[in-house]
């Protein structure tokens, strides 16, 4: 099983700041199969990024993904008020599909 | 656009079988992996398993053979059965569509299942 570790656990930032979220895998992942999701309280997760760096439909360009091998990053260039949420990385290239534990981005 | 809707009992007794259905509307059930995910209260996301439109399945081994996912193409539905439930199976259960190489791009709103006598 591929274990995903996310850091930091919580990121306290102000609107307008840049957020950098990390996801590290216990073994190499094909970049085609790494995704990022955003989840707000009481809502289902929403796909932001798939294939490491491709934005899902309707996702603003302030969200970007990068990385390869075992290290991946989600960057939010300038935080908007609606971006404060929990973010999960996920690998879906090998079974079982696994999620990271999440990074909470909250308002400083 | 494609929408997913979970349905099923919100309360299940310990040792019984949890049964949920996900109805797919606005699109075909073909060519995707139809997936179940759950989220215990205050915790992260756990993949339960998926079924491909051809009928092949993959399950999370952590659930120790308690899971069955099936597909009814005539009704555009797929279903989850989780047997021998305990309180640890209390969670919000989501269904989602997984595209090969494209992530889980469509999710249901989720349904809360509580295991309690």
C-alpha cells in the first residue's frame, strides 16, 4: 500500500498570501495518478488537480500542482476567502487507492 | 451534467449488513470506475473500493473481505454492501466517479450511516 503523508497538518495564513502544501508518498507514483481535493465542512470533496498538474473543470488558475516520484506540491498563489478548507492528496495508480491525512488551511 | 445520489438506511445495527445505492443521472455508467469512499466523523477519507463498468472490482484490503460492490446498468446504479458492521463503520459514505488518469471528478453529497443498536 502506498502511504501518503501531508505537511503541514495545519497552515495558518491570511487572504492574499501564498499557500504551499506538500504530499509525500512512501514509494514512487506515476505522475498521471496523483490528485488533490478540497473539502469544506459539511460538503463532499471537490477535485482540484489530477495527473499532478492538470486543473479540473472550473478550477481557477491560482491553484497549481507540481512534483514527481514521491514528492508533490499544491500551490495556491493568492488565497481567497473561499479557499480556507481541508486539502487532501490522493494516489489512484495502484490498489488500494489511498488519500493523505489532509492539510487544513485556516485563517490567521 | 452527471450527478450522483446516495441512498440507503441511515442506521444499521451492529453485526448487520450496510447497504447503499448510488444513482447516476445525466450520463452513462459506461467507461468509468464507480467508487465508494467513506469519512468517519472528524477524520479523513478512506477508499472502500470501485467497480469498473465492465464489472471488474477492486476493494480495500483493510475491510477484510466484508465489501461487495455491484453494478446495475439497466438502472444506472451501483451499490455497496458492507457486512458485519461495527461502530467503527459509522461514517459519511460517498459515491464518486473515477476517471482513469483523471481523478474522482464527480461526487455525491454523501449519506451518513450510523452503526448502533
